[in-house]
C-alpha cells in the first residue's frame, strides 16, 4: 500500500486521487476519515515500509522478509529470528 501511495504522489496525485486509492483498497473508513487520511498523507508522505495488511499466511511471508532486512535498513531490528 505504501508503494502505491508513493507512486501516486510521485505522479502528482492529489487529495481526490488519494481518497480514490483508499476506497479502491476497501479500507474500513468513511468519506470523512478518508479525507483526513489523505490530508495527512499530503502533509507527511510515508516512507517505504516493509509490512502489509494481509491474511495470516501472507503476513508470515512478509514478516520473514522484514527479518531478512534487519541490520540492512535503518530502523529495522531483528527482535526475534528463527535459526534454520
């Protein structure tokens, strides 16, 4: 989701584009909250993240990816790591 927002902003997306993006992703927000989120994104664009909102299996796969990046990216620290 972060990548999509960043791409939208890089292509001169505006508040209406962000609101449409939020609704296309079926986030559980009403129009007022979507508008508030869009305003916040325009003021504070997100940095690229590593976790996503997804079901349990996809979450495990994404979490494994983050663990692999620990120590290679600022702000990512391996708190728990399974040894193979």
